[in-house]
C-alpha cells in the first residue's frame, strides 16, 4: 500500500469518526431534552436552611468535649 493510499484511508476513517461523534452529540442532546427533570438519586427534594446564628449554649450542658474527655477530669 502506498503512502498516498494510507493517507486516504486515514482521512476516510477520521471523517467517519467525526460523523459518528456528531451523531452521538445530537443523540445526547435529544435525550437530555426529552428526559424528565428529576432529582438525582439520594438527594432530598427540599433543602434545609441552617441559620448562621450561634446555637443555644444550653444544648451543650453536661456534654463531654469530643476527643478531650470530661471537663472535670485530667488526662493520664
């Protein structure tokens, strides 16, 4: 096979690839437009807003500091 034949074959294959990619892009665009708009699996439909205000300190009464132990005891 001559160099010219190889180049012609490569160009033909590249053109085929380009047409295939364009068809795939059109198909994906069409699929996205037709797909129902749903929430992704595992995501709640309603988001809960968490306020930036500080928590009530009475929530932490009699609690241990996680990883530090009880307040009235000393580490060994």
